[in-house]
């Protein structure tokens, strides 16, 4: 199990500065932790929360990757839900990929799911970040890691992704002019 933490931390620092807060999440004492680093003042009115430690599960998730989540409300709850979703991915040996949607927000935080009508995390390529943010140069020559972006979606949106795929869903988001950082936004489906 390789540790790519320094490469991702340096990458994040280069693009969005130093984190303002950090939470550490564990699924067990033996398994590697996943940290969630919080960055402020990257986007107006939002916090950027980046995972650090998912990349240690490279053999399980199929690649060296971390995840960025940008939200404009319920930041701590969002970070806890993200960490839980990432551990779910690891525990179920799910391969990271653009267009995957992990349901179960209501099992992690029923109040959050009800208040914001969000039931899943949808994973895609980062948007609104500077060019190159999604690719991370790793220590070994010619190797790179990847940064996925996550956004909260409703049950109907999750079901739409499962039925029609990432391209159709992202086309719909674009057509409707959705702000993916707005956690209070209405479902597009």
C-alpha cells in the first residue's frame, strides 16, 4: 500500500492554498484513515473539502485518486457524509469512475437528506477549478493520480444517472444551468 498523501497535499496547496481545517475518519484501527481537508475562500460562499487518504486504497478502487466536494451549506455534515461514502466505496471494492453515484445519504444523516432532498453523491471530473487540477503528478516518473469531484444529488437524480448514464445527466445539469455547489438546489429530474 503506497502513500501518495504528500503528492496530493502539495497539489491541493498549489492550486487552492492551505487547508483551514482537518478531520480524520477511520473505519478501523488497522485500516488507513481518510482525512477531509477544508479550504475556504476558493469559491464565494463555499467550502472545498478534499479527501486525503483514499489514494492509499489504490488496489481496491482501481487507481490513485482523491475526491473534492464543494458545498455552500452544512459543511461539517457534508464532510462526514463524504468520508462515509468513501469508506463504503472501499469496503465494497467499487472502482472509482466518472458517473458513479453512491446512494445512502439518508442512512448516514437522515436530517441532512430530508432538509436538502439529497440522497446520493455523484462523482465526476472537477469543474470550475483551474486547468490541470484533476491530474496529480506522483513521485514515480510518468505516473499520475486523479482528483474526482463529488456533488450531492436527489434520489430522482441518482435514479436518472443509473438509468441514463453520466453524459445524459451532465447534459441535463448544463441545460438547466445548475450550480453544482448549491446544496439547496431543486432536483433537475
